[in-house]
C-alpha cells in the first residue's frame, strides 16, 4: 500500500466558457476559461475570475485571451498558461503541491486527432505525467449517474459554451454521436447582435452573457417568467448613454435560429440511432447537460418538438466535471472509456 505519493490526481473539464478542476471528489476550481497576458512578453498576469474582470477593461499593455474556441484549443500558449495558472490555484486551495499530476480531461466527442494532441500536449506541459482523455458525453453520462455499461441506450445532449455534443451510449461505448459548433457562445453572440440591430446599443459579450442568464428563454411563453433586465450602454451613433429594458420574449426570438439548429442536430442523431436503442431512448428519455441545459423552457420545447421526454441533469454545469472525477477514481474499471 502506498502511504505517500508525489503524484496527485485531478479531473479537468476543459470548457470553452469555464474550466472545472476536481481533486479528491471535490471541486477545487470552477472559473472562466480566460487569461490576461502582457502584450509585449506574453507573461501571465491573471487567470480565471481575475482575468474575466479585466475583459473589456484592459489598458494598452494587457490583452485578455480565451484559449479555447468552439471546444478546441485555439491558442496553444495561452491554454498552457491557463492550465498552469488554474492548477496552481487549485494546489494552493487544497494545500497540495506535486511535481507531477495524473489527469483525466474531458474533450468534445467530435475532436480530431490533432485537437486531441493539442489538449494532451498542453496538459503534459502543465505538469501532467499521465494524461487521459474522456469524451464529454460519456463524462456527462457518468456525472449524471447513468449505467454506461448497461445493454440499453441512453442519449446525452451536452450543450457547452463552444459545442453541443449529442451521443447515444450503450455497453460502455458511444454508438453514434454528433458534435455541432452551435452552443452557449452562439446564443450570447446572437443577443449582442440583436441589441446592436434592434436597439442601436453597443454591448460587450459579458453584458450579453448576463442578459442570457437573466432573461434567456427558448420559449415565448413561460409559466414563471423572469423580470425584465435593464441594459445600459452607449448609442452606436451618438455615443449617448441608453437604458433599455429587455424581455424574455425578445431574447427568445433573437436566439430562435441557434436553438432550431440544436433541435435539428438532435433529430439527426436520432435518425442514425439503431432501432433497439431508439426504443430504449423513448423509454428512458434524453438527458440535457452543460450550461445550455439551464436555458429556460429548453427541456419543454425539445420534449414538445421531438416527442421524447427531456430531463435536465441535477447539476448540468458540473455533469462533465463530476464524470471525469468518477473516471479518474475508477481508472482501471473504466480504462475502456479512456483515450
């Protein structure tokens, strides 16, 4: 029995919007996937929440970077610095320091070999000794508590920041999957564009994200509607300050196209599902995970549109992170799931 080990084990949900790190079954980091860098030297100035506070407010010598775009690493150097910074934060919070780490990292199911290599390299450069990859829909299924090894079909729809992952899981594997680059960030950009066109007001992505959280809706009629959200920003032409109340119905209309694309992707994935597994899915329902699952009325809209019951995971934002933690804890039992 090992009484002491220099290798620490961490599970990472490396998301486009947020990165979550788990250690000993506890979430030690849940912060935005963003870094602030010195423009001249590319030296790390801030990471996570501190860097997010700088977004849109930086002086000339500092730039903020979101290293992941559409679920994959867009800036290799920034991704490595972000991982190092967040792991350092995690170690200070958990009172552990380790020269080497064993990691399980969640990745999109549609990742190419090049994209998987980029995640692996970034993780290894951030002190990862043993780095394992787990597809996000499988991680979400483990996090929800589904029996992924059972001889029955379960469908997961994981709506993250950069990608929507749709997968049918049976007998410990992904039978069919679809990964589309329409997700939470697209809804945020839809809202930003709508405010510019409809109200002639200029807002940043953080404000558009707040609008999505406060009054975002997939339906034009809700049983418990949220209060209108007041947006402050400059007029695009005069630069004078504007104050605009935004309703959930207005947001529902402006994100309609993106939601329809997610609907179409779910239907397409169902078309490719073998008949026996399709029958299981009709019986078991479809699980929604990821931050996008929290959009008001989305489960009801999809249930009405597709005719299969949609369930929202108990804690959708953390489903993938918890699943990577389960895989890490039982790494030998789930070795067939790991890349």
